[in-house]
C-alpha cells in the first residue's frame, strides 16, 4: 500500500469510529440534538451523499479499460487504471462506497438524536402538564 492509500484508510477508519461513538451516544440517550441544528447537519450530509453518488458514478465509468492499444504495455496500463478505479479494497469505488456508508450512518444517527430530543421534550412537556 502507498501513503495516499494509508491516509485514506486511516481517515475513513477514524470517521467510522466517530460515527460509531455518536451512534452509541444516541442509543444510550446521552446525545440529543435540537431539530433545527440537526436539520442543518442532515442537509449538509445529504448534499455530501449526492456528491458521493456522483463521484461513484464517475468512478465506475473509469473502471472500464481504456483503449491504450493491443500491445502488452497498453493492455497492462488499461488493466492497472481499471483496477485502481474499481478493484481491490483501496480502489476508488471501494473507498467511496465505504465513505458513503459512513455518511448514511451519520445521517441516521443525526435523525435518531433529533427524534430523541423531540421525545424527551414531549415527555417533559407532559410532566409539566400534569403539574398544572
């Protein structure tokens, strides 16, 4: 693996860990998010998801072998570029797909945190109503 691959893998792993920690906080009811703030975050995540979907489409288009010729060098180069686009674990498509999954997980966690906030707010309001 080369340095950019290592950096991308490390960054993606950090993001995955951060989203997992956020999800854990939501599940333990430690993390609640005001719906107005959450909506802005969710909107930003949706924009990023749309961009990633566009990048994935373009990356899959790169995966076809380029017509470098029918000689051994041309064939080898075409295979190399196609493999970098959509091949192993560090291919562009693979990394973008994992990144997309992290974004979806983050968006789902944000939605759950907003729901937790609303539920808590409703319970508190009901408690006050009973006092009146």
